[in-house]
C-alpha cells in the first residue's frame, strides 16, 4: 500500500514528510537530512476539511505545521506519511 492509495475522509488530511535541507546557507554539506516531526506537505484532504466559509483553506501542496502525537503513521519502504486531523493543524507556512 502506498500513500497514493489513501484518500482521507472527514476532517483528516494526508501529510508527507518534509526534510530540512542538508546544506547550510554558506553551502556546507551536512551529514544527515532528517524530517521535521511537526511539519509536512499536504498530499490529500478529506471531504470535510474546507467546509467552513470563514476559515483558511488547506490545499494539496501546502506546507503545514501540526501538533504531533495524535497522527496515524502510514509507512512503506519508500515514504512515511501521516493522517492528521484538521483540528491538529496549527498553521500554513507560506513560501515553501
């Protein structure tokens, strides 16, 4: 099963890992690029995510911050994705 086979329902979104760059601003290569635990890129949204008229819309390819700990992890050999409730999303990072 891959993340492409999963379509979230209700108030859930599917988030993929975002890795921090492995170079510094001056161009030095770091040993390891590791994923950030509370940041991810939205791969799919459930059918009740964007139903509030006055709220900010969350779209596929948005980079979001969420409260870690209550997500459902979906892993295979290539990627590690998470199903997160929209209630645990605390922000959208613009420009990433």
